[in-house]
């Protein structure tokens, strides 16, 4: 069995050395729950993509420690391990007080809330309720089957929609600019397919035009969820009831699958896309083996922020096209959120810390520390200079997308979290690419898988 990888860091250690000097320690033991020491607050937090993100969190923790006199034990855990770690901790009854992971909102948080394993954090959110957007509040309002009611079981930290990035300097070599990119659905994707033929003529070899994951990564799931939205597929109704047996819904799923898989079938997606992890499409874009990619964070341009020429001149972000129906796109928004376990002996202390973290000035520091990878959850923060620069070719587009959104389906029914956890869409997409599964077979397999998940849930 592979050893667990995580880094236990005090806030002062992080501030003194910086994340770049804090190597993950594969020989460390399992993080300990705060329930074993009520004088400490235990926090498990997903490792940031950038040192500044974790440094910002450490600074906030240090200030809170100084203000309260309470020690925080912070465990920084890599994204690839954090869900396995928390599931193991839940099974053993050894959970931390506070937990945050960027993929938890799609997978385990709805289930934990449903099973009464999370503390109600209404007293954290309600004093700040007017500062959040309605869509953000909807994204942390979950059903608790034990209490038989909905409530706030998570504190919003950041949010994201889904973005399309590409190399503008490569388009320029083909005599194209951003205005050349069509705004209708069919024309938009055809533009990138045709670019595949033009790239060699402009001196670009060994590059594919579309960086669309076809793997078991969560990026495949996220991208395909947006394609379902493009085709107006409503898998759940407003009451969270599954609608996959509706002929119109089935046809919409089939249309979305056919469209998504076509990029791989026609050779515009790199062959290795079938094995990409959650960083694969970013690596392909940044290494210029793909001309464009679709991603649910701004991590690709964020990683290039220090290179002004790349960030502002070469790499660009473009608006999504209108839906095939001609309607403007609506975006599936994800709320990145922190939770407190119901089993925590330090609930009040944990709520005190999250109340401190949720203050606008602290969220501002943390989200900006993440290099704009995610977006703020409070509208007033968008008025800060970091987010209002009209010359920024990435953030300016991302902010516009938040004007028309819907919550992820997990909010309406926690069973859908298992659809993400089992990556139903990634599974069928990879089978199409690797095993030659037909659209009809993939549609039927995905629907039956989802129906089984919902049947097992009840």
C-alpha cells in the first residue's frame, strides 16, 4: 500500500520558509484528529497550486492564533491524496475539526451533510449572509436526512465556473485574432477543428488544436457537465428527482456525448488525453502540445502570471459560444467550501476560525493568493483592483461568466455526488476513445450507471 503523503505545518513554519521549501513528507504518520487534544484546532487543507495560496492561509491562521491564543495544527495534503485521507479518517472516527478540499463539493460534502456528519454552520454564514451572492449560498445549502431539513453545512471560500484558454500568438500566425472565433456553437468548435489543418502550415508541428480530456480525471466530468448544460439537459428536476428516463433527456445526453467525443475521434485531441490526470490538459496547453483547452479553474493562466508577456499577450481566455439552441450559455458553478465535522469536540472554536477566515479582507487575501485560480464568493470583492483590470485577458472573461449560473446537481440531490465520485462521464468517454464504445452504448451505460447509483442511495 502506498504511504500517505501530506505535510504537517505550523503557520509560523509556513510563513518563515514558504511552501516551496516545505517538501511533502512520505514517511509521516496519519494526521491526528483534534478530538485527541481539545487545546488545539486541527485543520486538514488541500495543498494549493501556488506557494502564495498556502502562505496566505498560514498568515490568516497566524493572526487568528495570536488573537485567540489557540494553537492550530495545519495538515497540508496533496490533491491526489486528500479524498482518500478523509475517507479513511471518517471510517476510523479520527477526523479533523475543519476540512477543505477543492473537489469535496462535488463528491463527499453533499453525502456527509445528508448523513448528519457535518456541523451546521449557520451561525458562521448568517452574519455575513448579505455579503454572499444567492448562487453561492445555494451552493452550501444541503439537505440533512436526519434533521429532515436543509441548512448551511459548509462555509464558502471560493468559486469557479469553466473556462476556455488558448494561445493567441499561435492564432496570430494563422492570420486569426479573437474576433475571428465564431460565437455560435457549431461554428466555434469547427473553428478549432479547422485550426488543426492550419497549424502545420504556420510552422507549428506536433500540436493538437483541442485539449479536451478523455480520461478518468475530474476535469472530464466537469467539462462534460458543461456540455450537458449546453444541450439544455436537465438530469434532475428542481426537487432533485432523476429524469434520465425522459426521452428528451436521453437524447440530450446522447447529443452531448456525440459532440464531446467527436474531438477525439477526428484527431484534434492528443492521444494521451485518455490518461490525463487533473493537470493533464494544463500541461498540454502550457507545453504547447494543444492550442486550446477547457478547464474549470484559471490555473493555466494563473501559473503564468509572473511572465507578463505570456499572461497578457500570448495566452488568452475566450467566452464560451452560445448554446446549440442559440441561447446564451449558463454556467455550472462550483463552490469551494470548508466544513466542520459533527464529531469534532471543538465545534465552537472551529466556527470561530471559519468566521474569521470568512471576513471579506481575509477571503480577499486568500483568493488573491491563489493567483485568481478561483473567484471570490462575495460580490464586493470583485470591486478590488485584482479583479477589475480590463486589460487582464483571463479574469475579465471569467467574471462575466458568473452573471448566469446554476448550482451543481449535488446541491439538489446528494446522490449525484456519487456520479462525480465514480466519474460516470469520464468512464464512458474513456471507453469511447479506448474501447470504441458507440454513442448509443455510452449513453445507455451512463444512464444505467446513474440509475443504479440513485437506486443504491435510496
